[in-house]
């Protein structure tokens, strides 16, 4: 079993807006979604770190969507 960890610094500078240190040429949100969809059926857990508390909720919304995607894929796999 494996555990996945996602951090917004792996995302592009445009998303999510609350990043302090965006990664140039990072993964797009669609790339991250595909990684989560691929790993979720095989993972034992998932962690999203570095949710910015100072933006208008956009970073939390991105984190919630990624975690929700993991839970859905994990459940469909019967885990």
C-alpha cells in the first residue's frame, strides 16, 4: 500500500492563487487530477498540504476538489 501526497507548489503559477512559491512549468490541475485518478485505487491514503489561509478560498476549493476526486476513485475501486 502507498500513500499519496499532493502540494500546490507542484501546480502551475496560475492555479491556485494562494501560492507563495509556484513551480514554473509545473503540473496543471488536469495533470494532477489524472495522477490522483491513477494512484487512488492503489493508495492507502492521501494528503493535500499547504492550503493558503489568506486567499478568498480558491486554494481550499482546489484542495477540496483534489481530495474529493481521490475519495471517489478510492471508493469506486472498493478500497
